[in-house]
C-alpha cells in the first residue's frame, strides 16, 4: 500500500471521529483549545492503536487465510464503508440539538466514543496483515495523525458551521472505504493495478 492509499484510508476511517468531533464543537460556545486537543488526541490515538491490534491478530493467522485474504479485505472494507453510507443517509435530515452549551469534557464518555469510532480501524488492521512487506508503523502513524488533524478540524467546523457537514463527511468516508475495497479485489482477481 502506498502512502496515498494509507492516507485515503485514514481519511475514510476518520469520518466517524470527525462526525463526533463536530457534535463536540456544536456544544462549545467558543472553541476550547485544550478540549479540542484532548478530543483529537483520543480519536487519533485509538485510530492508530486499533489497526496495530488488527494487524497483530491478522499476522498470527495469516498462513491460514492467505488464499482468500483479498476477499476478507474487500468484505470488511465494503461492509464498513456501506454501513457509513447507510448511516449518513439516515442522518441526512436529522438535526443535532445541543442540550447544554460548554459542558465539561467527560473523559469516560470520550474514551467510549474513541473506541466506538475506531472499531472499523481494527478490521482494516487485519487487512494490513495480508500485504507483504507492509510497514505497519508508517501506516498507523499516517492514520493516527490524519485522524488527529481531521478531528481537531471537526471541533472547529462544528463550532462554526453546526451539523451541516456531519452526514456529508460520513458519506464521503464510506465511499472512500468501498472504493479501496474494490481496488483490492480488482488487483488480486484481475491483476489490474490502479497505481496509487
């Protein structure tokens, strides 16, 4: 996987975190930079940790599933991406209501949200173990940093523009993941290289 592919994967995976960060930004009267940093750190950290765990699990069992690894990667990415697209369509017309302005940051709640939004990354980590000579440290670094920046941006966007972009971000992330899954299938079954 190239740096561009990993970056695109990171963008796709970070859209759930971006949506939650927008909601956090909605509740801030004015952006609290310390809270923004903590939110981005939680989401970026877990988005980096989960693929590492998935990669370790996949590497352990790689010899047993090498024959159909590309199908597993495709199914996981298509499922994750498809779920994100369906979620985006469902919430397209929903309005976010802020119950309390400037609530204190609940670290336990933030931890649960960071885990929930990074479960998809765990599945993607399994797909990394199927790629020969894959640099997992580079991948988790790119994914973690990408999610950190996008989550911080989400807090600011939520604070400035409201929930206008939440569903669009989730939809875009889902489309990216489905596209990457299709790319893996085309390269493995038809020998087509899409070159990025």
